[in-house]
C-alpha cells in the first residue's frame, strides 16, 4: 500500500522541484518493495497510514536516530486529501507514537527539501530549521535539505 501511495504522491510533490530522473531514482531508492521491507525489518522505520472515508490518503514513517532523537522520515498526503487535515493527523500520530514509545526522546527531526512548499506546514506544527545539508544520494544526485527540529 505504501508503494502504491508513493507512486502517486511522491512525483506530484516533487515535480516542480526535482528532475524526472531524480524522482525516478529516489522512487527506486526509497519505495521499491525490497527497500520498504528493509526499512521496516532492519532500519527501524515504523509506518502509519491515514485513511479518509476508508480510502488510504497518506502515510508517515519515523525511526530512532540515536539514543534521544527520532527522525520523521516520510510524511506524504495524496493531493486530493491535502486539505482534509490528513497531514496534521499523521504528524500528531507520529509525535504521539514517539513520545509513548520512547519517553526519553528529546527531539524529533526531519529532512525537507529547501524548496518544498511543505516548509510552512512544518513551521505550523512547531518545528524550526536547525541546519542545512547537501547530501549526496548517488547517481549524481543530491538532497538539498533543511534539517528541521522540534524539542520534545
């Protein structure tokens, strides 16, 4: 289900920010079934799916990133549900999971492309820009991101 949702939402999110070749590369890198299985079984990612009227509308994943930080890896909502507050629900659910699962966690961080319109969403949710990274991801591509952070 996550793979199917990503096939629609990921290209729609990045079509004005990344080249089609980078979108295709990143889809393979992050959303092939084998990659998703590795994320969940070896890398500690936990996924949650939001539904609107029994229809899958989006997803979020979090993973531990050291002893006292969790990383919000992915949060995406299908375009037709982006005004239905699914993003808020996913973010709040992930935050609640992190606080419940690991009460000693002191921060939540996430990477967001510096040109992503979702920046305003993360500011509204209480996050702030902590630092910038230009991370090489292979095949000549970089992720030009802000690392956003929320103290818990």
